[in-house]
């Protein structure tokens, strides 16, 4: 199990119960309590865990998607890829480490993997810019995408960003153009593309590496045009304390995204969230990627492009009912 940094507010009673269970088990090993008592406590914790995580509010799901112990792209990469080699730099300005690009082997097959990467501490977050890419990050991703297209390698992308970095320097270096170019060229790739939202999927910063033949989403991830804090600031005049209320309105959870046709599949997480067991979460995602990649194999290049274009052009279509 992965350390949970003290847990979220709504998790704490459960974490305390789990700690008591561990202590009780230790006493059972020393034969100070009966195994029946341990079994009873374990069933109680299991029911409690199910109750907590089967009734999550949108804001609680947002907190899980942002959990400080949640697995990031490189955590998944360590569990799923072999012979990974990182591609660095955009050959124009620099190497933006909020996006990581890899040449790797997945299930024995060569792939190109691209993902947003956040940091675990202050130093890493400064280095990774809290997972908010500058234009050179998207241009590095574009360089990797072109390599994949040239050599016929499937593309796997992993989305986890609050959004593209909105700083003055990023705008001066062409942030909007870099995002638009990445979206445009992803639509034309002649190889299978599978995008997965593993944490936060924020606006164009997420969509820049999210144009896939298949779009997957982890159970407790979020995918939205705007963060709940920014939404609250706009709707209620900088009152960011109303972010939980905005979260209810935005409907950016995995079930909503699937219902709206924005994603193709929800990937289950370990009970309590991916942060509780990185290896198990990676194994569940590995199975989903394996299955979806197999479904795309053998489809001609022109067909992959056509299907991808049609998929995204169909989003947002509506018909007016009779009045």
C-alpha cells in the first residue's frame, strides 16, 4: 500500500480504523487477541471503506484526483514500460519537464509514451511547474508524436494537468499556437493513439495530448474545461471558497464524461483510489491499454485518421426537440 500523507478529511476516520486493524493484527500474531476478533474488525473496515468511496461527492472526487500520493505518469511508466528512453527538449527553446516523452516497450511492443508530470515536493514541483506545460513542452510532445508517426509506433498519452501554464513568457513563446498545433497534428497521426486521463484533465492543456482513437479515464480522475476554483471565481466574483459548489455544477467526473461521449471507457481504480496502491492501479490500467491497443491493431492508416476525426467532430452535437 502507498503512503497517503495523512489522508484527506473524509478519509481520516477510515485511515484511523485501518491503523487500529493493523495494530490488532499485530497483537493477534503475538496471541494477545483472537483471530476471530481480527476477522470481525477486518469486515468492519471493508464495509466502512465501501461506504466512504461509493458515496463520493464531486468535490471529494476532485480531491482524490489531486491527492499528493496519487500515481503520476512516471509512476505508471515504472510499472508498465520496459527499456524506456526519455526524449528531451523541443530543439527550439529548452526542455520543459512538466511533460515527459518516452520511447519504450509495452507488452513487448515498441510505443511512444507522453505524459504530464507533477512533483512530489516543493523542489520537484518547481522543476515540473506543477504539471503545467509551457509551449516548449507541447513542442517536445509534438516532436515525439512525429517520431511515432514516422516509424509506425503506437502512441500512449497520460493526461494529468490543471492546465497549460498561463504566464507571460509562455504566451510570448506561443502557448496557444503550440497547443493548437499539437491538437491539429494528433488528428492526422497514422498510428493508433490511446489517451488516458489519470488525474486532472484541465482544458486545452489536457486536450493538446488528448486526441486519441480511444480516450480512457481513471475512475476518480476529472476532465473539464476549467477548474472548480476558477469557475467559482468567475461565477461568484473571486469567491473561490465556493469551489465545491462549482464542482457539483461542472459534472466533470468519469461517469459524466462517459455519458457525454467524451471518453470511451472508465478504468477502475483500487478501492479508495489509485493512491492507495500504485502497482495495482498500474496493472488495471495496463489491462485496459492492452485491450484497446489490440482492438486498434491492423486498422489502416487512413481509417485511423478518419475515425479519430469523426470521433472528435461528433462531440458537442445536439438536436433541438419540438417545442
